[in-house]
C-alpha cells in the first residue's frame, strides 16, 4: 500500500529528490526524443498545407476542385509518421507480471487532504483541455453554410459531415478509453491532442470527400479526449470534492468550448472563410501539449501497473503544502482500502455481464436516450413547434429563451450531486426528462396551442437533458475499477454519441415529424434507464473510489464499512 504521512519540516524524506522533481512540474516521457521529434514531424506536415491555403487568399480561400500540391501530399505522409513516433514516445514500460503487480495491490490516495494548488492547477488545465475538445465539433454548425456553398452540395449531403463526425466520436470514445487503460491517462490525452492537431488539415482539403475522412478522424480524437479527462480528474481529486468538481468541469468546459467556437466563427470566418475554423485545430491542440507539464499520470493507474516509484512521486505532488513521506503498506500501517480486485472485472464483456453489468446497461440506455433527445428530438423541435402553432421566428426565440433557463440548472445539478446524492440526482434528472417528453406527447395529442405550456415543456426538457449529460460521464468515471475506468467511461460517452447517430438516421426516416410518437419512444427509453439505475445504482458521494468498488462487489464485513471523506 502507498500511504501519505505528514512529517515535520525538519524530517528527512527518502523520496526528497523525486518529490522535488515533481514539484517543478517536470514530467518525463519514456522516450522523449521520439515524442518531440514525432510531434515536430506532425506539425511540419500540417504547415505544409498552409501555402496552398494562403495562395487562395485572392479567391477568399476557395480551394474546391484544386489538385493537391506535392507539399500537401508530403505533409499527409508526415502526419501519420509523426503520430506513430510520438505514440511510441508516450508508450509506457511494459507492466509487471500479475504476481508482481498485485503483490502490493493496496493503495491509499490522499483522499482526506484539502484542495491545494496542485489540485486546482490540474482542474484548470483539464478545463482548458475539455474546452478545446468541445470547440472542434462545435464548429460544425458554423462551418456548414460556407462548406456547402463552396463545394456546391445540398444541405442533406453536407449533413453527412455531422454524421461522420458523430461516428468518429463514438468509436474514438471507445478506442481512447481502451488506450487510457492500457497506456495511461496522460499518454492517451496527449495522443488525442496530437491527432487533434493533425486533423487541422481538414481546413485545406480541396474536396468534400477528404473533408469527410478528416472530420471522422477529428471526431475520433475529440471523442477520445472527453472520457480520459474525467477519468484522470476522478483519480486525482480528493473524495470530498471529486463529485462536484467533475460535474462543474463538464458544465463549464462544455460551455466554454461552445463560446470559443462561436467567438472564433465571428472573428475569423468573415475574413478567412470557414476553413480557418478547422485550421485552428493546430494551435488549440498545441495548447494541450504545452500544458503537459501540469498533467501528471494518475497515481492509481501507475500503482495498478506496479510502477510504485512513479506512483509515490505523483501522490506526494498532491499531498499538500507540508512535506510528506509516502511509504508502502506494512503490518504497522494496515487498513487501507484495496486499490483493485484483479479478479473482479476482467474485460468489457464482464462489465456488461458481471457485477457492474446492470449499472453499465442503465448508463448505456441513458446515453442512447440522451443522444436521441439531444441530436434528434431537439434538432427537429423548431419544425414541430411550428406545427404546434408557433411562428418560425417565435420558435427560434422560444428555444433561445429556454436555453437561458437551462444555465442555472447546471448550478443546481452541481449542488445536488455534491450535497444530496450522486445516483439519485442522476435518476431525478432522468425522471424530469421523461416527464418533459411525456408533456410533449400530451400537447401534441390534445392539440394544445398555449404558448406558456409549450415554453414550459421546452424549458423543462432543455434543463433536464442538460443535467443528465452533466452527470452521466462523471458518474461513470467513479463507478468502474481502476484498470477499466477509462474504458467504462469511454463506452458510456460513446453511447450518447451513438444515440445521436441513431437520431440522425431516424430523422432521415421521418420519425421526428411525428412529435408524440418520437417523444413517447424516447420517454420509454429514459424511463427504462431511470428504473435500472434506481434499482442498481450505487452512491458515490464522499466515498473513495476503492470504497465504491467494495460496495459494488458486495456487502462489507461487519465493522469495515467504506470510509466517507
């Protein structure tokens, strides 16, 4: 076990050199030359696309139909080469065999310490990373008008871009979740940022087909960064503050990402065309790479891999302002929670069938239902509001007003998640979403046209679905064991995007033209998710991550209840 013990200022620490190194923020790569050389190749590959873009300035940066230059072709070859080299530079040493890894498989993180500058620095950096992550897909709506005009395609054909991006985020969430559990949270984040930078060349593609390819890869990198961010934060923040900071991270980071996308569109698109919004992927992705010194690896992940010295150093980094010693467990220091049970969950299949199975199914159903509501029902809602008697301009204004009502809802979500109950707060907002959808069923079937009732139902749906997504992935980041936490978070995140894909396909099929039918079907899915989580969900508020796993595995022995922080 690793335990944090406060020492007097005069005490000597056998880990002093390592701690000093960690306090400076110097975090080493396993193969630094490969990482930085690969990153340089990737940046060079992106920059080789800029001459063609700049030469098109007299034509307002129109590149449609132009042949690719030799420099662009060379750049397209350098980007995957650089990404591969950088990935090799990030690859950790091979983990110890299972016997060695679990010989000291008990771990105590400083869950009882107060929030300090190291924690707040990490939260700030991850918030920036999440805002950058949200910004890229959020630009889709701003890119679409200019893109369809330049390529001369219909809006229906242009909508393929959003569908491809959603598919990329779905697969990326799963793939990067797996990478985060195999290679580390920090490595996965940096690899995602590099891929983010590489897909900036989407802004220089001369054909719509190439835009589809690059948009898929952009979606994969953006979808991958989201669950990794929540996983790393869940494993680094003290138990008392973990819940509310996770939810606040999602709410503030997402809002900041959309604001950045809107600001960039207003600032850059008039003078440099829609392509500039894609090219922003290079500098914004580079921000995450620059901030890597403030993104340490998860001490829980390191300990699960048997990398004890590194785990001790990271643990000491967050131990507080006093000097600390970190020591292995011994008969003189018993009683810490088990870091992970190596036999509890062995793979993704076990997450769906084992003791985590019911929880996972509830979260997946919730994610799909949320995606259907957000990317399907709400997308078609302006059209349906017109059918309910609201004039087109009034429909847009009503949605905007309702969105304003949703903003204070995030503050309420944070308070409930932190002060009341994590699982019951999630179930509550799932229930409110169900009621809001059923209200639309009633309004449509009864042919109700009162504006205040329509406004109330719309605002209720926007507030409730915003609350659901604000809690869904943070809750998933708390309930899975350390060696599958990233994978579990990624799969749950992917379910919400899969719901969006399904919503887009059902929208093409005409489902959302039937307001009552669409709202009723989504309400049934939400209801199923709420019932499942109400029956099988576990409380995480104030509990250490290890205590949560003990609860999921079964009842605690007498006198050994989980420690609440």
